[in-house]
């Protein structure tokens, strides 16, 4: 598990691109600060799959109360959430 911020951004975006491709969408233009649900690149099932992958990849648990736009709505928010959970500055 690599907690380098740039490596995490790259890995999360790659996962989003993979999920988007399953819907015949190209998420290459997704910015780290862009709202993932509002982007239209993945659907709600894809978002759940992204979160499941995120939990597995970064060995953390996302509880229902943590499942918010502020914590998981953007690539940058996901990186920050993982860092907070892992105690990384």
C-alpha cells in the first residue's frame, strides 16, 4: 500500500477510468478536485465498487457515517480521508 499522495491520486483515477470504461465513458479529464458523483463518469453501482476497492487497496474501513461527499466525493478528498485514517500527515 503506497500512501504517497500522487501515487494515490493516480491509482484512484485509474480505478475510476476502469469503471467509467465499463459504461463506455472516458474519465481521463477528471480532475482531482472534481466531484466524482456529479461527473457522470460512473453510476451509483460504480461508486460503490470504487469505495470497496478503496477500502481494500488502502486497508481501511469506510463506515456509513463516513460515506459523504466531504470524505469521498473527489479524488483529493479520498486521499485526505485515507491519510487521516492512517495517521499520515
